[in-house]
C-alpha cells in the first residue's frame, strides 16, 4: 500500500503515535488491575481465615484503589478496538479471522465475568455471607486474569503467528484447520509473556501496597499514642506483607524475563540484538550504556554469506561486561548472539524464500502486491537495517525497566530491615523513599511494553521462524503469515484525520490520567479509617461509599 503524506505529516507515523499513546496510557492501568485483584482477594481471604480486623480494613482501603483503576482501565481500553477497524483496517482484513477470536473471547467471556462479579463484590458487603464474598473476590481476580490471558494471546500471535497459514487466493491469514485455535492458545510466546506480565503485575501492586503502608506507618508512628498503636497493629504488618511479596514477585519477574529473553534470541533476534546495542557481527558482551544509533554496517573482507557473520563487529554500547550477554541469551558465558544487521539479513532471506514458495505453489499470484507476501514495503523511519528496529529506544527501555526493578528491591529490603523484630520505623527517609518508589513499577511495565512493541518493528506481524528450515527455506504456508507495519495501515484515512484524532485522544487520555491520579491520591490520603487517620473508629459494616 502507499502511505499517505502531506508535507511534514505522514499517515504511518501519526497512526503509530496514535496507537502508541493510547496503548501506553491503557497499559499503565492494566498491570495494576491484574496485580491488585489478586492482592485484594488475598487480603479478604486472610481476614476471613484469621479474623484480624486490619485485613478487612486493608481489603476495603486497597479495594477502593483497585476500583478506581479498573474503571479508568475500561475507559482507556475501549478506543483501541475501534482503532483496529479504522486506522489499521488493512491489518484487520489480513489477520481478522485469527486475531479477532481471542478479542471476542475477552469481551464476551472474561470482561462480563469480571464486571458482573465486581458489581457483586462492591454491593455485596453485608448482603451475602463472608465466605461467599471471599469467593466473589477470587472470581473477580479470575475474570481479570483470563481477560489478560486473551489479550496477551492476541499480542503474542502478532509476535509469533502460530496455527495460521497464508491463503494466496484471498490474500489473508487463516486458521490452519479446526484445531488450529489450540495452537494459538498454547503458543509458547504467549505463556512466557503471560508469566512475565503476571509476575510484574504482582510486583507493581505489592509496591503500591508496601509504599502506601510504609508512608502511613511512619506518619502514624510519628504522632505517638494512638497513632503509634495504629502504625504497629495495622500498617506495619500490611507493609511487611507487601514488601515480602515484592521480593518474591521481583525474583519471579527476573526469572520469567530471563526465559522470555532467551525465547527472543531465536524468534526475534533483531529485537534482542537491539536491546544489547549490538549492531553487526557476533558478541557475547553485555553493554551498560549506549548514546548513538548504529552506524552503517561494514562488510568483512572476503567474508561469505554462510561463513558466520559477514559484517565487522560493531557495538555502540560502552561499559561492556564480558560474557554476560552470552549467559543472558544462552546460559553460557562463551556463547554469542548475532547483531542487528545480521538478523535483518536473515529475515530478508526468509521473506524472499516465502515469496518463492508461494510463487511455485500459485504461479498466478502477484506476490509483490499481496500484503502477506511482500518482501519489501514501506520501512521508512526505521533503522539502517531494513528489517530491524531502531536500536536506542529498545536498548534504553530494556535498561530502564531493569533499573526501576532494582530501585524497588532496595525499598523492600530497607523497609523489611527497618521493621524487623517488631520495630516500627519513624524514618522520614524511608517515608520519602516509599513515595519516590510508588511510580517506579508503573514506569517499569511501561518501558517493558515499549521494548516489546518497538522491538517488533518494522513488522506488525512478525514472521514465524518455525515455518522455515535451518537454511531459511520456507517449509509450509505459514511462511506467508507476516505483515510490515506500513502495510497494515488504512488507505482511506488521511494524515489530517490521524492528526486530529491523535491530539483529541492524547488530551482526553491526559484528562483521564489526571482524574485517575487525583482519585488515587485522595483515597490514599484518607487512610484506612482508623483513629489516627480520621479521628474515629470504623464500623465493620462501613460501605465503599464512593461507589454509590
């Protein structure tokens, strides 16, 4: 297709910015909903099993934050469904038979499940039994997490399109038989992504619980008297519970991310190379910093196509740690990975072989005008390597994601140390650190999402490596299931329309973001409705008043 351009306005760039802005706004809220649904269910279960009143108060307090986040998450997610059919209609036409199925399951099953039981949870206090209310909390959690599973399943199919074949007569991707949908939902890329999203979401929610609880503990303890009692009997156990979950979830997040990175080395090698600042050649050294994009690759003198890398090694990163990249990618300090230029060349060979495969099977098909079989397309705006992402955004989003994780671990370890042995901390430094740490997990999951999506470029559907043999020869019709981002764009929406909608969506989401932030701050400052926070005790039957 032809990307429409009007002067400085390019429809592809504007459409990508539009979808990127709305996705990032939405994804800030999603992990909080996933993780907090589990923690709130655990809090209520602990109250039911132990009878300790502070777990009931914690359930209601953090339940408010969960509900605010859930409501804004729904509002920011709706518009993305329309973007598929409007701004990205060619993409929807090409993959709709497959991509639409998990989205339909998410809307018709998971969303209705979570919203229905969430209503029962909100309005059921004092109206259904304690045990039934706990069960409802877990059903809400199940609905939230299965909703996540279907969405991640759809995205993972874009990262590795399994269970699909390309039909050259219709020019569309189709399910490969009656049982092919099971291949979609058993995609290894999907389950590794689900594991990473769940663990990082629990880490995010636990950080919020711990951060707010630490802040309140220090504040209440500093008041002395009743406030110190509140700090010791309410906030300290909740804070330590949150920090313990932070450390456990943090370790699981690192482990799941490690597995996902090794998966990428095979299925999306250019993304992994970009994340390590390795432009060309092969290396096993991990870089700490990089400040420039990759230079043009330099050919080795006399190097052949099949004699290892044909490029001189080019690394833009500085502060490299020998062998660490090999361990990250292969669990071996002596192994290496291919650079961005090598990975790009490998992908180009795959696409050319896919064209040849279908030309032999269907000689009357014009592969240059069939979106699923284009071995070339509009890749303007990407890096010097034709089939690879820009390096710096992927490189730095990867490191910033890890950096904020280290910051959160520091809070958890310091907080647990200062509250050991029944101690209640009055440290203003710990209180301030807790506040500083609160936005860190939101930034971390955002950086991770940016790396995942930018690293897939210039493809909107990445070619599946399993449809090619070790010589990169296409072996089945699944070789034609791929799409360049520029080929997925609607051909009838002009740049002005994209620009206007981009501005409106950005302002609308900004307004919703401000509302979300102010509501979270408001209800966090209200406290847990104990004597130190509002001057009087809370009745066990107190309703979630803001929900009515």
